[in-house]
C-alpha cells in the first residue's frame, strides 16, 4: 500500500466529487489501491459523526434544562427557610387544590406512596420543590 | 449420581423480560450509543420525557421520581452514592417512567428494592430495564465471553460500564456462556439466585451452608474469597446432599452497602459425570 497519504487523500477527494459512474465496491477498491485504509477511515468517520451528534444532543438538553430552570417561579416562597410544620401545611394545601387542579392532581397521586412519618423534613422540602417545578410545565 | 435438570428460575415471564429489555433500545438508538461511556443518562432522561436529574433532598430513599404528567418531572437520587449506584438508581427510575406510565407517577426506592430481581413486580422490571440500559447486550455480551469467571472479571466490567457490582454480576450471568450462577444472601439466608443458561443444577434455598466460602465468611472463619475457590457441591446444590466427591467453584464477597453477600458459582468441572 502507498504510504503517500497526501496523495491518497487527494485521490479520495477526487473520487468523492466524481463517483457517479462507480459502485461503492469500486470506490472502496480504488481507494484501497491508493493507500487508503477504507475500513479504518469509515470507522473514524463514523466515530466523528456520532460524537458530534451526541455532543449536539447533550448541549441541546443542557440548554433546554437551563431554560426550564430559569423559568421556575417560587410558588411556595423560599422553601429553604420553612419549618417542617410549614412544609406539611403547604403540602396539605397543595393536596386540597389551593394551588390549582394540576398540582392537586400531582399531590393526590403522590399520596399513594406517601408514608407520613417516614418522610424527613429534607425530603418533604425536595418533594415540594419537585411539585413547584411541575407547576411551570 | 446424575441429578435431573430443574425447571427455570421463577420470576418475570420471558415475554415481559424481553419487553423490559426492548424498551431500552429507543433511547440507546436515539443517542447513537456505540460504547459504554456514551450512555449519558442525563441526556437520555431529558430526551425521553423532559426529566431532570437532581442529586440530594433524599434521606430515607435512594431514588425518587415525580412525574405528574406524561412529560416533565424530576428524578432525584440520594447524595453521596457511588457512581455505579447513582447511575443504576437513575436508570431504574427512567425504567419506571418508560415501563409504568401513569398520571401522577411517584415512587420512592430504597436500597432493598435493588435486590428483588426475581420478583415479578414493577421494581424488578425497572431493575431489568436499568441493567439493559446501562449494559446493553450488544455492548456487554462480547465483553463477558472469554475470561475465566470471577468477581474480579465482573468488577472490570462494572468499571467499564460505570455500574454497580451487583447489577453487573446479574448481567454477566445473563450473557456469559459459562456455567455460572449468582446467589444473593442476606445474613444467613439465601434470598435469590440467577443462573446462566448453561448452569443446570438447582441451587439450595434456606440457610447459607456453613461449608461454603460464603458460610465461612459469615461465621467469621474467613474473609472474602477474592478469587474462585473450591467448595463442596453439596454446600450449594440440591440433589448433591450425599455427594462428597464433587466440588464447584465459588467467589463470594460481602457488600456492606447492601448488607448482602454476593456469591458467583461456577461449574468448572462436569458434575454430570459419575
């Protein structure tokens, strides 16, 4: 195989721009004759494309999450400063529908697995944070 | 002595098992996953249902999912979990979202839920989903064929896939072509076992046998085996109670986080020969 990779790349480029008369096998053969490791090239190409697409997806997801986060309102006020009793009271109000039907539905649904005494203050607080996040959907 | 081959382990039906595994294909294909490190749970969760992942805010549970609508919600994981446990917990909650959709989905998952693989309920299904999402067959199977079975091999796989030892061991037994079985014990009690297709003997239930390496460890006579060691076949297998000739291989380790002992059994020698 030719070690002249620059030449091989030139040939590759030439083939890429004018390959209408050739089959895929023909192109592969010709590239191989010119020193291109077609299999390795395609594998690298595939990796580059895949990584690029994954990167785009990740960035898009991060951006959308950031936007969603920035649009959150503190419908329950500052949960960090509330006592356990206040948190329980808020939860009860949500359950009674004082914060709207959507949240009431969500709170009622949560009750199916709610085991009162076992939920700590921290968990109750994070639970309300998650309900608040849902309210903005 | 030539024991008869037992029925398959009780658990999820083959159809449901296949459904749980198949449900992982969409997110993996969507993300063009071709290597273990490309399984990005945060992106998968968001693209599947605008689920955001939060760490912390849990004390009495490892994970929680709050999804009052078909799209949009929060998966929470307990702070301080190691990478493998954290990823498995997130994948488990994604599994609930995909497999058990309902209005007002809310689940709290504790450590115990991750040890009920053979119970035909939603927790077991979410575990199957999580294992397949994190260790998809097309990536996992080629990697677990070849090396001599041991928990060290499982540990290497767990590192590659960033998964917990227990979850990886379960998947290893599912995909290897070796005659291996995974046994989980809680205290002195055998809780469940999972056998590879090639592992034909039936495993004892009830107490961990004192002559097994796991039994010796529980009795304080030995530490974790750290490799495959010989154990009398009667210590693990039914139909071998009166057999003093055959041994099997065993690698046992105590998992302090789960408070369980995991034992990997291997039929290195052919037990069916007289």
